[in-house]
């Protein structure tokens, strides 16, 4: 068997690729990595999606001998493991499929090094307990840091988690480097301001009715207290007590009966007005208690009106992006077109406000305060939809900072030449590169793109270039 730096792919009886040189447009591996991987590590790659294809190509660029098993049956995996294998990589968008295939591999070849993609952290923990020598990686965790950085500042390439907290990855004189995160609008005063703005400018009709009923009731009470003090010459405490008792229909105000005649119809009009506002307020409270609400009037789930990041697409990547942005101190708002999507209820539990509707709809974009937003990130799984969302957002706010999740370079490059798309992140290129690096023995936990080069970040904060040659962003 030949094990040189040129890619070699062998058959497991299910999927056969003839040895060939990788496309010239695909990133070349940095010389240091290429030299370290000349031993031709034998990798069994189990998966059949776009991320698998990118990981396959990156492994081949690293000089690995790759078997890509695209049939996920138990007999096919057993047949593939009958050949010499140094590491097994299991890739799937479905956690259950990843879990099953990992357990099958462990049952056939106990102790073989495994790299498995799993989104759910509980499943990842249980898989780590059940399988020896496994490294569990989440596609969302891989790409979210490099998506969050540009959402907050144009100079941020990514963010890196350390034991002391989150650090910024910025371009330095000698290449990317770690530094402190110092962004405006992250203090307590900014959060309070956002909450007040959300209360005064509610998003949905139900919230507007509730706020109107509450403010109207309080206004009538205030007018009644002031009128009682001025006309009936009562103290503030007595005026407040008698006005409240009358408005909530606990008891009559005898002082009005003894006061000027003209004040009686005024007092009656205020009581009727207060009754109307009370009925409005009560009906809306009951409605909000019985119906599912994804946006609150106040608190963590209130709809932010300034300095916020709009995340369109509430899938695995979108949910993790919202959580990371909020951890960084930025108000977030998620938009999801499918009200029954798996992560909508989970976002509500996490306290993330969610607006249901198409992200490219002008009606939806008009009601989420794009003029005051810090950025908009289109991270649905459909690249064409993401492009449409960004174009629609620029139509509402031309200077808005936008970020687009991409996966197919030809679509991105052709569209980018005609339209302003903002920051574009090839999530498959970034994720596939890091998965390939993990399979080849790297300890890197994060990856980002700078100057058309994928860089890896190790747990101790060391940054090194992995590939160069093709524009991934």
C-alpha cells in the first residue's frame, strides 16, 4: 500500500474512489501539517452529506488514506472495519444516527479512535461514558464562535473560550491573536435601556393591547387622584386611597357626593373609562396566560429595540449562536419560519425572544427595529434563502452589518460579485477542516478563517494556520 502525501482512497466494498489529485481550488494544507501527515494515516469516514465530502477532501489533502463509507448499515460498517483502520470519523446531522454508528463501531472494534459529530450535549456526555477513546464534536460549537465575532464587531474574526472567560480573536501584525473583548453596549445600563425600549414599543398586537390597558388604567387613576386633591382638598394618601377604591369598584367615594355637582359626572366618566381599561387589561392577561408567547413584554424574552443582533434560522447553529451572543452581552432576537421547529420551544426555555415568520419578509423585518440593530445573521440551512434574507435586510437598512452562513462556494462567489452580502462564512469548509484536523491528531477545538486561510485554535489558545489556497470566506 502506498502512503505518500498524495491522496489515496481505497474501497470497502460500498464506496470506491479512484486515486486522484484534489481540485486545485481546494485549500492546501500548511507545510508543517503536510510534513507531519506523510505517514498516510488510515481513516474510515462514515457519512454521506456535504460536511462529509469536505472532511473527505481535507483528509486527502493531509495525505490520509480515506475510506468513505456512505452506506450506514451494520454489515457495511463491519466490512469496512475488516480493513486496517487508524481512526474512524462518524458524521451525521442526526444525533441518533451518530450515536448508533459510534456504538456499532465500538462494538466491532473496541478502543479504535473515534471522532463523532453530536449536537446535544447530554447525548455527547453519555456517548463519552459508553465509548472509549472517543472525541465528540458538534458542528454548531465549531462554527458558532466564528459566526458570533463578526456579529459584534467588524474586527472580530472569532471568539475563543478560556477558563477565564471569552477572548476575542483579531488580526494582528503577525497574524491572528487573542485579546480582550471590549465592545460598546454590553453594560447593565444598556440592558436596562433595551428593556425599557421593549416595554414602550411592544412588538405584537396582544402586547400593545396589554400595555395600552395598563397605561390607560394608571393614567385614569393618576387623573382621579390629582382631581380629588385639587377639588376636594384631600391629602395625597387619602386621595390615592379613595380614587383606587372607587376605580376598582370596591366602594363608593362619599367625598364626591358632598363635592361640587360638576365633579360628579367627571368622576363617573373616569370610573367608566377605568372599567373599560380594566376589562381590556384582564382579557389580554388571560389570553397571554392561555396562549403560547415567544416574545415577552419585559424580561429576558422581551423584543430588543436597539444594539441587538437578529439571528434568522433557529436550528442547531442558530440556537447556539443566540446563546453565545447573549453570553457576550449582546441582546438577541431569533426569527424562525416554522412555529413547530424543534428548537423554538427550547429557545423559549432559554429566554430567547422568537418571532415567527419568514426572515426575508418585509413585514417581519419592519417590526424588529433593523435601524437600531447591531447586525443580522442569516444562518438557515438553505444558502439561497440566506442570500435572499440578507438582500431583503439591506433593502430595509442599507448600512446594516450582515453575516451569511454559506456552504457551496460556487453559489456564494457568483452572487457576491453582484450583491453586497457582508461577511460570509463557509460552515462546511470550517467544520470539515476542524474535523479532518481532529482525525489527524490535532487537539484544536475551534477554527476560523482569515485571509482565505483556515486557522485552528487549541485549548491553550495557540493559533496556527491549517490550509490556504481557496477562499472560504
